[in-house]
C-alpha cells in the first residue's frame, strides 16, 4: 500500500452539536487512480465536544469483494467519549453542482477513536470513469457528507466523576427468537412443503399485514388456526420467520432472490430492503439482467436503480450474457427501460454507454 495522501480543497460547516455536513474536493483524480494510492484522507474537522473526524477514500476498495469500487469511510480520529453513534449519507457533486449518486446508511455506525465505517462499495470505479464528464468535472471528485450524531452517544471523559448507570443489552429479539425456535406457547401452525411449524398469531399479525389479514377476517386460517404456505421452500420460510421474530438479517448470500420473493409476498418491507442490499452487493455481469427482472417484479426501486446503473456501466459485457438475452425475449419493456434511463438529467450530456447493447 502506498503512503496516504491528503487532498487540498476542503470546507465544512457545523449546524449543531448533533448534525454536520462537509464537502471534500479531490483534485487530479485520474492521477490518483493511476498511482494506485492505498487511500486518500481529507483534512480533519470537528463536530463539537473536541471530536475530530476525517473522510477516507480507498480508490481500489478495501478487499477483494470491493476491488472494483471506490470505498468511502468516515473515521473518528479522536474524542473524549468512549464511543459515538453516527449515521451519515454520501453524495457526489456533479458538474452542475447538484448532489447525485447518493448512498444512505441503512444503519448507524458505532465509532471509537481510530475506527472508521462506511461504504466499501460506494460506487463502481468503471461507472465513475464512464461518466467522468458528469461526475468528475475538471478531473475533480467532490464528495458531500451529511452526518447525524445520535444524542445517546455517552460522554465518559477522564474528568467525569459521576459514573453512569449502564443499561443492560436489550434481549427482546433473542427472547422472541427463543419463542420461535423452541415453539413455546404457540397458538397456530403453518404447513410448508409437508412440514409443520408452530408459531404465534399475535407476532405474525404484528409483523406482516398479510398474516394480519388472515387472522382478522373470517377466513379459514382464523377458524382453524392453520395456514398453508405455498411456493416457499422450508429454508426460505425459516429465514423469513427468523426475521419476523427477531428483526435480524438472515443469511442471504445464497438465497436473497427467493427470500425477496417471500418478503414481498408477506409485506415485510424491512426484509425486502435487506435482500436489496444483498443483491446489490453481489451484482455481476452474469446476474445483472436477472437482478433487474427481480427488482421490477418485486417493486424494489433502489435495487432496480442499482441494476440499471450496473448494466449501463457494463453494457457490452451484459448484452452477451444468456440472462440478458432471455430477459429481452420475455420482458422487452425492461430493455426499453435500460435505454430510457439515459434520458435522466445526470446522463443527458453523456455519450450513450448502452451503445453496446444489442436490440432485438
């Protein structure tokens, strides 16, 4: 790894103790990519209470999975607090001075001094270079960051003489998960592919509008306290039920597409978002067309946008895949959407990156 460098152009403003925004312009961006810098760090800035931060960009990602992406992190340099909980958004400022290519944190990060967190797959490097007129005017990358520091970040500086009473970790998710795993106090049963699972109507109704409708209205499920689950494999069903009871993300690496279908079927918007994230993480030339189809089928707009952007950035390769050709044959309107996406404001001035796609 090369020695870190510091970009020169920088400004920030502090709105309040809890909110901040900063803007960082990195000059000579192509040179930085060619030099294969390990990372680029911004000048430090303060958000109050002697907290010092910086942004760090890894032009070639932080690991093998993110090697084709720019990774962008927020780093806490120093603080009198033991930790700080923060959530933040990132944008790229385009040639018109507008915020675009936004990424919003789906969770809050817990920062300790010297610890950083953020987005290891912020934007595809090829996509950024393919749209350099729009996103890299005058060979400058400008990032805009807006952050929220949560008020429950607690201060335990060395000068403090009043020890705080520590709250115990919330065990609700674990305890509800135990009800599901061990079938305690169940009052309904669900049949999936010939297997019987015992569950709790109140929890199912509270978490899923579809289950709520079954148990609220005069339906067979209400009368018999039994539900037939169709079109789901037991493993997918168990992943869905784990989320219903605990709110925790299941293992989605190998079945994000099928869990997405289940989440859509039962109105589990939180689980749909987790599946979107997993599918975005695993976007590739081979699966981009199928992912676009899934996003359209299940009305997941963020995933659809990411799939369209990926296809735009890898047009010639994607157009040669069997999944693209199948999609064009069965769902030609999705091919039309890929082309129409070029009409969006942030692509209107660009040469069409979809020129390599083969229309049928």
